[in-house]
């Protein structure tokens, strides 16, 4: 993410967690319920926290695969 790359440099490890299947379902499946999305996101946050990370940064940026690469 560009804003992280521009941040002051620290001696830290950045780990990127993403659930591409969830992102796809949320953006393409009209019948995919918000309640399931909320449950899935809660599970993911808990799982990330169990990895003993010091901080969690949330982003809502969706990437258009045709115009931007990861």
C-alpha cells in the first residue's frame, strides 16, 4: 500500500493478510449476506491477533486487477 511505503522507515516486519475469496464474494455475489461477511471478518481478525502481531492496520481498498498489481 502506497501510504505505508511512504511512512517513516522503522526496523519492523510487515505482514499482509488477505482473504481473496471473501473479497470476491463480497463484491460479486448479491446473495452473500452482510451477517456472514461480519462473522468471517471477525474470525479473521481473531486469527491474525493470535499470530501475536503488535498492530493490525485495516484498509478497505479494493484492487482492480486490470489496472494495478499487487
